[in-house]
C-alpha cells in the first residue's frame, strides 16, 4: 500500500550533442496530441508545433563552423522560487492554464480559454500557439486521431502538455494495483520516438530516475540568483534563459561551451564574468 502521496516533479533532459535534428519528436508530438495543421504550411507564423527544433551555430566561418539542434517543448516553468507562479499561469485571467503542484506540469484547459493570448505574451520561450482556424482533417485522417486527447477549437491557445494523458493512464493503473508509477510507465511521445535517445524523461524528485541522476538538481536557491531553484550540479547541464528565474523543468546537456552559452543568451563578455562568479561560489561551498 502507498502510505504517503508522493509529490512528483516531472521533467526532461535533452542531450543537444546527440540530437541530429531529424524532427521525429515533432512528428510524434503532432500525431500523439492531435495537433492541427494547415493545407499550406509554408507560412510558419501561424503554424502550431508543440515541439519545435531550432538550429544553432557557433557563428564561425568554415572550417570552424559547428551546428547544434535544440528541441524546444513547453518548459513547464515553476516560476520565481519554483513556487508554481509560472509566467503564463500568473497572467491568465480565465485560469485556463494552471500549475500542478503534485506533478510540476503546467496544464492548458481549453474550455476555459477565451483567446486573450496574455500567456503567449508572457512566455519567454514562445512555446504557446493560438488556433486561428478550426482543425480540418483530410478525408480518412480523422481515423488516426488519438481518442485520449481532445482536438482544439478555433480561438484557444494550446501547448505541450508532457503527454499528460499518458500520466493519467499510468496513474490509474498504479492506483488499482496499489503501487507507485514506475519510471518507464509514463514517458512522453517525443521521448519514445527519438531515434538518437537524446531525450530522457522522468521524475526529477526521484533519485532512482535517470533524469534525476543526469541533472542532479540542487534544491536550494542559487547563491548568485535567489530566483533560481533546481539548478543542475552537472557542469554540462543548463536551462534556457535560466537567469530569468522561470525555473523550467526541461534541462539541456552539451559538452560544448558555446551551446551552453547560447542557452542563456549571454552577450559578449558576460560569459567569463558568470564563470568567474560561479567558480568562486563553488569554492566557498
């Protein structure tokens, strides 16, 4: 029997050095979550892609040019201090987006959304998308839609949900069997589809999970920025725009310094100062 309800904090770590930019995560995400598409997808300004793969470069000319690919789902931010006040959650007047304190997942409740798009303006990661049209499926394709995810109507915002419906199915099965959810029972579509094994998903609060072992999250606030909680103790792991204090649950990993530098959008000269300050704080710790 389960004596105490455990508080999960689901998250993922993406190995940028393993990612080949194939886009399998994008395709699997769209298929799994009934993400709509247009007849003409050439205009990407109003396309909907819960998972988007960006191309990064070190900015150097050949033969020193290096390329990296960075998949970007919703970051499922915990907000300043990791108290659940995510940027999108804080501005939504309809409470159509909410933070799950038992999972760490930022949800999107479509039937509450009236399309003001405040959340899109508040999200620093551009991870939210607005439905400008009602979904139209080519004849026969409606048969492939997942019955576990409701298609969205025109006029609402949608985003990555960490495949929450998969969590619900795993949770129900575990409750019936009076046990905890096992690591591989709840995995996102992008994680299972990645042919390079670049995406690892699990419970950041569970030391037995691989994602925790890679990230090694520090539960204490960063001494250099008290807004930041859960900073990785792995020197090769970083989060996007970490200095903002949004405290995302999506971590990235790379052995290349220029990739880690690009992740927090450092300006010229800033990176050396940051390394110096963190080196000093580490030596005192």
